[in-house]
C-alpha cells in the first residue's frame, strides 16, 4: 500500500464500539511506502504502518488546492518570522542609537 503526502487515510476500527480514525498523510517516512506520519482529524499526529483494515484515498482537486494554500501560508509565516527577527536585530541597534542620542540631547537641556 503506497500513499503520497496529502492523501486521506481511514483506519477502520476492529470493534463495533470503536470509531474509525481518519486523517491526512503529512509525511512518507519509508523510501517507497510506509511508515507514514499521519495528522488525524482529532489533531493528534502519529507514525503508522497501515494494515489491511486501512484505506487510502487521494484528495480531490479542491482539497489538493486547499492543502497547497495552507502550506504556502505556513511558508509565508516562517519567512515573516525570520524577517521580523532580522529586522528586530537591525531595529534594536537603531533604536538604541536613537535612545542614546535622545539621552544626550536631554542631558544638554538639563544643563
């Protein structure tokens, strides 16, 4: 059984009183197949090697676009955080220089 990132997996329960577990494959850890890292609809993540009681379905084109948009948002957020950290270093130096200059000006007015 092989799958791709973004495919939906349903792990069917072995007993009647246990619900099926459904999730999205977020990583393929094997060279050409299982194990997979799965983010279940409950929010939990787990590494699974599906057995015969599991089914894998590729996402619809709309779901594939939504996944791509989510990933693009994550990448943009990471880039924003890195840029903010870099700007913080530069801004911090500039803010300290301005504060030092303001302190010197204030000292001159006090004299």
